[in-house]
C-alpha cells in the first residue's frame, strides 16, 4: 500500500475516554475508562492531542473500526499517527 489507497473518515462518531489513574499509572482493576469527550473522530483526535503528552497514555479514543487503520479502540501511539496522517491529507 503506497498511502493513496488509505481512506479514513474523520467525520464518524467517536469518544475520548480516560482510565482512572494513581501516580500517573492506569488503574485497570475497576470500572474501566470513563467518558471525557464525545464528537467526530477529528474532534476527538484534536481533544486528545490537546492533552499533555505525559498523560496521553491514560486516554483512548473509541470509534467504529475502519480497516486497516482504525480499530475500535485507539491507543495514544495510534492517535498520534492518525493526527500526523490527518495533517498530511
């Protein structure tokens, strides 16, 4: 794939969720991540990238999967790559 075939719909609904944390570490034994923001994938990426880099690992974006690039839950590294892709497009 040379990149020209990749289609990402940034207008699909998505949400930003944050994991409860203690001393900047995720607490995974509990209710799970809670809703922080709801909007389009583009808006959620912007909201995510506005967070300090040191705490981004506590956040994730959930959206409908878009093969091959978008899974149902996007990690901090994945969101950063999508932000770069969005700027390139």
